[in-house]
């Protein structure tokens, strides 16, 4: 059993499809199919159930997937440890909440890549809870999330402050009146939901109407159309297609400030790429 076979097996298991796994690995599908068959023959047990719905793991495949992830993570960590003193190179998988990805990271990533072109950068977005779990599972090298993050396995570095505002349709009335409108939030783990609920309770809204949306773009579109209001970082206004339709209302002081932290695992050796990323003054331009 070779590490290459395990990487192919993991990709097929996670994608549920030979075709998607081949695209992810940049392989020919027939090569992926052949390697999976060889692996099954070597282990003398089927790892997948083939059906019209795709590739589903057998019980043996489920057990192997856990080991495969551990083995491949250890191999990746060993490679990072060996490369730690070299010039930054190799993959760097960063995660970020959407406000950070849109407003704060483009310049930093551009400056980093200009100095370290041999690093293969990737950026994933999500809510803070999902990103934290991806860092813990070693799917990401680090992530920008709302904090502080109370987890013993994670190192956290304060990165920047965000100001929360109430986004509403342009020409809005007072904050108190706007809070009577439906509150639009993300259904995929709204980080600010508890703050929303406290703010509404303090404003005396007895039966708040909360509407859940699947994406930040949908929330912003709902606000711009007058459907409701949203509690979001002021930096999110850079993602509004027609900013003239949106007004940002200042919140009471106790609700305004949130801090974004960069988190990474304490027990994983820092790769040269991540070590350089943690020292932005080394690659930031004069205007940074």
C-alpha cells in the first residue's frame, strides 16, 4: 500500500465520484479506477459500493479512510518539518470568514505571493465554527475567525478589529425602528446570532422575525431590496453590488466590536510557508 494509493482512495471517498476525484487530483479517470481496483485486490476486500449514485464506502472502506487521513496528515507534517528552514514553498491552505476574505486578505495574499512565488496558496471561506474544525482536522493550515477561540489545541493571534453595524435599506429610519424589521442571518452557523438575539431583546422586540439565508450574497441582496436588516461587519459593504441601496447604522457601543484571530494547531510543525505568512512585515509593501 503506497501513499499515492491512499491519496487517490481518500479523494474518491471524499468526492463520492471517480470523475470528481480525478479532476481534483488532475488524473485521468481510468487511472483512478485502476488504482482503486489494485488497492482492493491488494487488501482482498471491496472498499466501495458502485452504484448510479456514485462511490459509497463499505464498512472496510470507512475504517481505511480514518487510517488514510492520519497517515497522509503525518506525511504532510513530516514534509513541513523537513522544509521548515528552507525558503517558503509547497502548499499553504488558509481559511477565512467572508468579511476577511473580501476586505482584508486580497492585498496581504498578493504581497505574500509576490515574494514567495513557489508557495501554492489556496483560500477557503466559511463560518468560524466550520473553519476551526477544518484547522483541527488538519484540512487547513490556519484560518481567520472571530474570537477569542477557547481551544487548548489552537494557537490564536489577534489580527484585526471589526465594527459590527446594522445594514438596512438606504434612507432608513432610526435604529430602533429598523430593528422591528425581519433580521436576515446566515443559516450556515451565524457567528453573530447570539448578539442579534440580545440586541433585539434589549430593543424590546417581543417576537422577532428571523430569516435564514444560505449565503452572504443573499443576505446582502435581501437588505438592498428592503426585505429586512442584517447585523454584519462594516467591511461587508465592499461586497454589495449597489452600495447606494444600503445604509450602515451604528450600533450601541457594547455590540460594535469583534476581533478576528488567526488560528493554527499548536502541535503541528510550522511549514516554511506558514512561518513566513505569520510574519507579514517581511513581505508587506511600503503602503501595507
